[in-house]
C-alpha cells in the first residue's frame, strides 16, 4: 500500500512540475466582437444564447433582442455559440460585426456536457453519458428530482413506488449491480459528491443532469461509481447588461392516479360471511339445518354490527340470502373522510446575471404539495446562490450555497401497520360507519347536536377497532422536518492556458427532526394517554478534492491530463426518545409526557481517501483515447483489504470526420465508441464490514449484548467490470440522431450473505463470492419531423433492455431469499413460489403443485401450502423500459408530453390478498372477486370455498403474480407565450401561461394495483401514485 | 504566466502535502452500537452482558405483534389445547385451528426456531469462552451455570414441541444439537434423537445446579437463573422422560422458598414477578415492554387490551367448585362486539399496559411432585402434594372417590396453569388427544347465557365457545397427531442438507 501512495505522490509531483514550466505566451490584443443571433428559419432573435471564447470559462449571453457583445484577447480565438435545442456554431472571432443564425438540432454535438471532474463536448466523449437539460424538468410538476428522471434517459430506471409527496424514487442505472450491497447511483452536485437530501434540490434550479453509465465516464469516481453516477449541475448567471428575473407560479390539484381495488357490497358481504360460517359448522360435523341456523345467529355477533337495523336481528336467513325487506341503512366509504383532492402550489423566483468577471444566480422557491391522504403533504422553502468570480487573471473562485427547509407530513402510509392511512380505507368495509349511528341508521348526535366519530370499539380486529383516523389524525403529528445546507466552494488557479489547479471543498449538512405524536384524547392513544416520539439525525458529508488539469493541442494532437486527490468524510449521529402519558391534552412535546419509554442514539463514521488520474488523447479530431485510474481506501474494511484500484480505457472513432465521408452532406455525425473498465462498490450497507460484532442489547437496567455478525476479515470491495460500445449517427442536418449502445456489466466479488442453516444461530455471513452480469442495449432516437417557420415538432424516443444474470454463486446450491431464488443463469429477482394449481372442484380447497425429490414440479397437488413445491416463476424485472417525448411549438403555442413505459416483469400483489381472506378474517373488506368462490354449484373457479378456518390460500403463489407492464403519461403540458411586442409595452420580456398534468392516465392490466412498484416486484401497502392537474404562469422581466 | 509568483506554487504544494499525509490515519473507525467479540470475552463482567442480552433477545424480540418473543411459545401451546376458546381476533386463531404450526412456511414456525437457536449459540459462546477469560472461579461458575440452564431451556422446548412424547419413542429424530459456538465454517447438523437431546438437557442442568449452588439471587431479579430455576427445568425434563421420582425431587427443590399465593394475589393479574409463588419470570419496564404485548391476547377484561382473544371454553368452568378461589375469575362478557364470551380474568395488564411474564411457579412444582409420586406409586405423597395446592385455592381436597389420581392431577394442571403455556406440551407428553366441544345444546343450538350490558341490563345471548372442534382435514381430534408437532422451518430445510 505504501508503495501505491508513493507512486501516486510521484505522479502529482510530475504534474506540479508541469505547472512550474515557463508558459508560452501570446501577446494579448484586445478587440470587440458583436452581432445578433437569430433563428435560421424564422429570423427571430434568440435570447440567452451562450457566447464564449473557445476554451474559456466565462462568456456572455445574448439579450432579449438577440444582440451580444464580447471582448476577445487572443489573436487566433474562435467564438462558440450554443443554445439548448440548437446546433452549436463556432466562428473565428474577427473584430467587428458577426451575426449568427442557429439551426434547431435533434442532438447538439457541440453541447458541453458535465462529466467526472470537468466538462467535455458531447462529440468528444468516449464513454456513455446521458443528459437531461433543465428545460426538460421545467415543465414538470414534480416535488422531487428523482421522480423527474423516469423515461428521460435510456438505461436509467426510476421507479416511484410511493406517491407520498416528498418521497424519493428508486434509481437504477443499467440494471442491478449488486445483490446485497447498495445498487444506488452516486449523486454529484456541482462537481462534488453529494451527501445531502436529493429532495432538497429545487428542480427549477437545475441547469443540466448528466447520467454517467459506463466505466470510461464514471471510473474516476472509483469505489462509488459502480452503480453509475448522476451529476446535477445547477444554474449559473449569464453575463448581460440587465439582470434576468424569472418568476414561475403553478397552482394545481391532485388525486389518485388509479382507482383502488373494487370491494363487495354490504349485502354480498353478509351473505358470503354467512356462507363461511355455515361451511365451518358443517365441517365441525353439524347437520345442514343446524349449521345454517347457527350461521344466521352468528353473522351479526362475529361482524360486531348490524347495518340492517334492529328490525332484522338476523339479516341473513337460513337459505343464506338476505331476509326479505332487509336493506342496509348506510354504506360509508371511508375514502370520503380519509382522502381528498390535494392542493399543490409552487412558486419560484430567480435573479441572475453577471459581467465578464463575475456571474451570479440567486433563487428562492416555495412548494406546498398536499397529497391525497388527509394529514399528508410536503412543504419546501429553498434558496440558492451560485456566485463565480474571476478574482485575478489567474485565479477563479466560486461559491454555491443552497439551503432548504422541508416539512414532510408523513402519517403511516406504508407497511401493514393498522395506522396506515392508505390501507385503512382498503381494509374497512362501508358497513362500519365513520360517524356513530343509531340502530335505525340515523346519526347519533352529541349534546350540541354534532355527529360523533365512530371509533368502532365493536369492530373485529380485521377492521381495525378503536381507530378512526379521520378523527385522530388531525390531532396527531407526523412531521419530518429537514434543514439541508449544501455548500460548494472552489479556488481555481490558472497556471497557464494549459494548466489549471482546482481545489474544491464541499459540505452537505442535513438536520432531520422527526416529531410523531399520538394524541391522548381520541383513538388509539386514549389507553396510554398519548405518546410522542422525537428523533434527530444530523448528517454531515464533507469532500475536499484537489485536481490538476493539463490540456494542450500540439498540432493535430490533443492531450488532456488530470490528476488529483480526494478525501471524503461522512458522519451521521442520531438520537431519539419516546415518552407517553401526557399530563394535559393539547401538549405534544416530550416534556409534557410523564413516562419515559426509550431514549437512544448512536453515531457512525465513514471515510474514504482517494487518488485519481485521467488522460485523454485526441488525434485530428478523428481518434480519441482515454484512460483513468483511481485508488480508494475505505474505512469500511479491515486495514489489509481497505485499498482498491479502479480503472477504465475508452476509445472513439469519429468516422464522419474521415476524408472519405467528408463530402456526404447528409451525414452530420458517425461515431463509434467503446470503453472498458472496473469500478468498485463499498456500500455494503454496514460501516464496519469486517469485525465479529455483538449488538448492544441492554436488559432491565443491565448491560447486554447478543451475537450479531461473524468476523469476516477478508471482506473487500465489489467490482464492476463494465464494457460499453456504441454508435452515434446524425443525419439530415441533425434532424435525426440515433445512439445505440450495448453494455455488458459484470459485477464480481459480490457481497453475498453466504447462507447458513438457521439452527447455527445465524442466517449467514458476508462474503465476496459470486458474479452477476447485466447486459443490454440503450437506444436513444431524437428527431425533428417538422421544422418550419411556425411549426416545430421534436419527437424523441428512448428505450433500453437489459438482462440480469447471475453467473457465479457461492454455493453449489441455489440461494433462496424469501420469495426469490438466486441461481446460476437466473436473474436477481426471479420469483420462487409455489405454482397455483387452482381450486379442487370436489371440495373447494386451494391446490398447489408438489415437487419431486429433485425439486421439479410434478402433476401431484396438495392443499397444504407448506407441502407445496417452490419453483422459478419468472422475474420482476421488465424487459423494456423507456419513454417517448413530444415537444411541439406552433406559433406561440407549445406542447410537451412524456410517456414512460415499462413492459414485462411481474409483481406479487400482497396488497390485494388482504381483501381475499376465505372467511377467516371477519370484518375485513372483501374484493369483488370473492363472489366467484367455490360452491357445489360453482366448481370451476380459482377462488376456494369459504370457511372461517384459514385455508392459507392467500399465501404467496403464482395466483397473485400479475403482469407489471404499464405505460403512463408522466407529463402533458400546453402553454401559450404572449407575443413579445405586446409584452414589452408593459415591461415584461416574456410571459407564458400553461396548463399541465402529471400521471394523467395509466395503461395497465391488474385493476386496483398501481403498476409502479419496487424493482423487486412487491407491493407494500404504499401511498398510491398521484395525478396532478395544474395551471401556471412564467414571467421573465 | 508571469503573474504567477513562486510563492503561490509553494502554498499550493503544501496543500497537497498536507492533504496526502493528513487523511490516511482517518480510515480506522469503530462502531458505537456494537462491540467486538474479542472485547467481550476478555473478562467475566463483560461476558455477563451476553447472558443479559440473550435473555432480552429471547423475551423482547418482535417478529410480529403476535410473536413478541418467547411468550408467543406459551400462548401457542395453550391455543392448541383444550381450555382456551380463541376468538377470531388476530394473533392465535391459526394455531387454534391447527393450520399454522405444522406448516413449515409460516412466520411463527420461523420465529420460534430463530429465537431458540439464537439463545443456543449465545450460550454456547459463553460456555466455551468463559474459562479463558479473566475472573474468579465463582464468577465463572455463575456464568456457565446460567448459560447451561438457558441452553437446556431452549433444548427442552425443542424436545417438548418438535417431536412426540419421549415415552412414545425416545429414538425419534427431533432437531439438531449444537454445543460449540458457530463460526463461518459451521455446517448445519443432522437431527438428534430425543434421547440425545434429553441427555444434553439433564447433564447441562445437573451441572448448572452444582455451579449455581452458591449463587444467592436477589429477590427482585427473578428473571435471573438460579439453582431453583435449574431444578424446576430439570423436574419438567424428568417428567417428560418418565423419571417420576427424580422429577418429584427436583420439583421439591425448585419450590423451596416459594410459598403458594393467597386469593388476593391470585386476583392481581399474574403480571408481577414479586408474587411469592413465582420462581422464574421476565420483568417488564416501560422502556422494555415488548413481551408485554402478549397481554393483549391474554387479558380479556382490561380496557387497554386490544385483542382479548384468550377466552375460556365455557365447559372449562364446570371443573371448578363454587368456593374455589379461581371460580370468581369467570365472567360472561357483556360488552358490544364480544357478548357471550366467557372471560377467565386471570391475566391483567398493569396500569401502564405492561406486565411481567410468568415462566415458572411453585404451583407447577407441587403438581409435578404430585404427578411424579402418583406415577411412581407413592399415593400418600402424591395426594399430599395435590391437596397442598387445592387447599391454597380453597378447592375440594382429593379423595379416592374422585377417580383416578393421575387424571385428577392432570386436570388440576389445566385448571391451575391455564394460559401459562402447558396446554399442548401436556397433551403431547401424555399422548392424549385435544378435547373440544362446541357450546351447543343437544339439538345443536347455541346455549343461551345471561350477560350484563355496560348499561347494567341483563340480557340473554348465545354463549360463545369452541369454534374449531376438528382438524383442518375434517378428521376428529386424536392422540399423537401430526398437527400437534411444530414444523422445522422451510428455510432450515433449504439451508441444512444434513438435517
């Protein structure tokens, strides 16, 4: 190890030596270039075009009337004009007037793309980088950045399993990289790895997002780059005479994106429950008439309520039908009181500008997204200031600071916990009223004549007795408050035109304070006089890096070399406590509760020391080569295995720049790229991944410990070997651009839980064994089908397909993990479940197939779930995911639409089975599907007979595996921009009004289940996706 | 660039040098919520934490709300027997219907297995590593004595529920035995026979009794293991093995110093380890209260109880004489939604919705003595022991006309130990059948009972008794049924090829 460090130090010394070399200087000769930038077809001036001297960081941008003015010193300088959605243009910077016309392009080759530790032009990238520009996020009503990524970049899968405002989507880049360690990508914000809360970033502050997908682009992030990297760059000010002021305001409403599962009516429910009781009585050996009589007597007792009133003490007759005249006196849908149309308001203001020596971008934002469940919502206040200055001719400095305060109101909306607000409406049938009722169906009133919330003391346990969230939630608190501060600051010394040294320090700070309070007055808290749970988590991530960059053109040769060092330190420290028994109502802080239940807290430290370098070589703008190397030392591992080295090689051939293709005017680009390299993953989920540990488990006031993990001193990095190759083609004046890439991601030394027999006291131990491969293709097609004076239509399509395969396992046996099985040749998410064999037509019992001695499925069936064989049943991973984007502008109208889709993959619907008990869970709502239960008359069905014993038929099997394919209109917006002439008269430079919808429609198969579920294909009683419909205005002054 | 003076270069260089040298030592970090094994096994006072932590793990680990640690074992045992008519509420309705424990794929089957084997591995570590640690002979004896008792307790549970009676077939293969600490190299072991398991249990307990001889347990720490506890477990083991006299002797040793409680204490809710009769129990505090969740099933009369599903079989009441102290605990439920159920108000939450868990009482030890002597043919001693308990409960003393003495003792066990976890283990041990009868009259109609509503009105309603009176396959209950035996979890079968 020591030697490695020495080697790296030596490389730095060399680079430093370069710094000291006398630089070749050209005498400065100042001149001014000015002109007007217009749209090539319409001749309209374009505002905001970036104009800069090639190779320099600072530039100016065109004003509202398209005019620009820039000072140039170098004699042989060239000017570059770039604007989103248009082809970049370069012109020699000759003194005097220079007018430029820009042409709309489906893909901009000259686009400057943010890459690892720097920027690069799109056409010079050897690796695989997808980009999303700020405009693509501008029209969205997303409260969270991660939810805006879906369908935008091929190879990036963003899955928003929860619709709760303020929750993140899960993001995976090019398949699943790891089995037990994290598969999350690394987020980098403004140049440094981001340890803050991704929710805290206002999507409106984003200039661009780069998604680094392969080794050549992400290996420079070494051990943290294995799962891909998402680089977020925030907006900067542009040089202009007048500061730009932008104001956006959007107001909207939100609802469920899809309807919930359909439930049985009260009449059907009572009749079916009677049938369950009758069947049980029969199997207990009672005669048919006695069985029916006792069932009629027991229905109301078991369900705890009689919605048919006291005139019908036994509403279900001996024939199992409702007695004549019986009519349910009420049917209260709990969604009426627990769900609502949510309100959403977003307002953002930004002021930006600058001169030749400085630029600034200052913004503030407010968001209030209520959500559809009562008591839920997300509020965010955020500010940002990005300031860059040229302090000396040789010294640049910059400072980005962002701060936000968010409040997420998060009543339980996942998990099977009875307090789950989403599940409550699903579990509690409408014959349990939410206001207390008299036996005749009328409302019971209190002394003041008001209705009284019904807490359902009498309800069976399946219908959540002693609870009425509509009454208790408004008095409770479920607040998660986060203050997020994020600072990036850099000093950049320009030794010469060729050599730069940049030192960046960043700190991301999150303070999270949770306040969960259960009121003592009504609901579940009454018995214990309320409770309060408060916790605080402080997270600080600091990065300091020092990077030296050398860039020079020698004739036809271009060389770019980068070297540096980085240190990352992450600390999280938390404490939490809970108390109960409030002395008085109306108080909700711990100080007011008299009984201490718990107090605890802990800290965790993680540190990473790295040395990195990259070299890129280009010849004649035709051949490109790149290589990078990084060595990381991680505190997660033992001293002996702590250091890992990661690398990449890349190459590109710009075929269209070869002389034999120079004359083909229809061809704008033809490039072939390939890269290979290894990245690491140390995110094993634990911070101390090698020691034999006992958890602290104190007991009754005395110190206690209990075995937790076995010592694994040899545990080390996971490595990802990543091969990428692709072709980029652009034709017909960039009207059609196509990128096709193939990738092969081989993860090795995978962190596995090596399974042990449970009887050893452990489920397993951690080991680096096994390999997994993700292979696939990413396709990105961008077209401009129509491009004329008044009408422009951009149609983009991207999709990707990957195949996840396990190529090596630690044991000869397959590894079973819950409902999944890991096996050679299989995917990480292959379901391993009993095969449903239908319902026995003879007696209505559920049937599953049995396995033979080798585990193969036989024709033999069993009605005992535990005796059923388990078999591979396909994967939860989709075969194709992607998105279609339409951007249409016609005169002053614009339309944007994004449809994202996911085809293939299965989902095990555990939410639905709650509604499918066979009668063993009285009081629980029943799905309409139960009408199809087995009876002697209805023998051919796949719903078993009813009885009050648990037939275990809802146990996981292929019966509840559903196709997860869907297509969802993520975004649709229509806007109108008022004519400029009209606006300037009232002092506004731009005014656009628009209407917008998120998740307006969804195409899917299994009704009731939101098809956006986790990658593992499991539902978990989550907050459903929400549909938002808004209107808004954008004003530029 | 001439602007760039040499001194800046020096500054920048020093930044690098600082950065390079400063950070390397920062890569050693330590957890704050866990301790390394090497640290623990240095000395005896550290090792005691493993005993404490293991006890908490056993008792206060949530698998589900219906499996809040070991107490779920005891609840399951009674739910699968004769005298608790479990209601349709969440928790124990599936074991009650015999649809859960023989199914190797269920959560509860997994939870029980995990709980006990985790205890076994932790105690194996203590037993193997204490001798090498720093500490006095007494401290080491105490640690090993406690560890062996807990290990025997875990294996005794396996022996009682995972195979039929020892007296039916002691060679029957049951569960694997581990006596060494597990490492990454440990392979799953094959099933051992009941005989091997009982040999380990009795040797562990005999050794533990010797080692714990000198240990004088503070009376407030009934959760700790001492020689009485070890003797009590040994008595249970011998009873299972048919070693009648040894069982009686061990039981007598266990009960020494634990007088039978009076009526007032009997009505106090079985929630406080300070009860003079309790030999062993788990304490609960407001900050350690997972096990207390079991009272939500057991407690049928407190308003804070959420499931109150352990209702008594109405026919069970007929076994009690009117003057019996315990008779007063019966009451027909008159609350809406639960009318007509028979409460047996033995268990009650303490005020803060917590309650200590009873593991072992001297009543049980008197009953073991009675049964041991009776089966060994020592009639007089047996009757004396039985009547000692009956007198304490103000029940009718046993006389020969009452019938078979052993049957009388077994019935007394059901009456005295109702809800304490002996229902199914007694049925398995004695190779009996579950006996349940629906609460119906001769015509098959529900029997009416009189309840008092909260408003104070008297009302006739259908009495609620047993709902499940046959096995799930529709057959009548029988002795030595496969439905009584707890399954080995599927995951164990999948990961242990030697099983």
